[in-house]
C-alpha cells in the first residue's frame, strides 16, 4: 500500500468504528453536535478513536471538491422551480457553469446543471439534501463528475 492512496469501499463492509467516525463528522458539520465530545458520546466511540481516523475518512461526496459535477433533476412544472434550485446552488457557493431545462411533459421537466465544487460550502452531500428538499424537486442525483478545469 502507498501513502496517500485512496480506495472506494462500500460502507457495509467497513469496521463499525469507521462508520461511527463518519457519523461524528456528519453531526459536527451539520451543527447537530456542540462539540467533538458531545458527538462522540452520542455515537458511542472514544475521542481517541475519532481523532485517530478523522483525517483518513471522507464521504464519497467530499472527493468531488474542486471538480465539475453535473446534477440531474426531475422537477414539477411551475414558475420559480428553477429559481429555487439556482438560489440553493448560489447559497452553497457552487459556481454554475451550465443549465439545461427540457420542455415539460406531463407536468414534469428534466433539468441538468453543471457546477464547479471547489468553493462549495458546506459540501456536496449536504447540498444534495438541500436540493432534494426544494418543493417541486421530484428526483435529483449526481449524473457525472469531471476533473477541474485547468486554468
């Protein structure tokens, strides 16, 4: 094994301590825990276990930082739905590169949005949760990820 090498591994085969470290990180990043102490107690691991692994474990979404992602949505056809998506992306500091909305069929339209994720706050996983909670967004997913543009 080489230092700095990464692997994509399904969560259900990881040791429980890794999953708990990720849960602590989620609680902290979402502001649902007041401190590391609070979060580790809620999850049921020691502070030392958290600190041992916290800088080595990342959610899959986080690996998209500094990249271009294309997001796909199925949205209801009503005024303001696209504005809600764009505002949510702007609030998260996503740099919108392209937007494409197809003509609605049976009251639903497909929308694709390509964004740069290098300044994204909080992170892609939470952004996806926020986008999914917009009224009228029926379905959403990450369609593609590319390397960041070379300047």
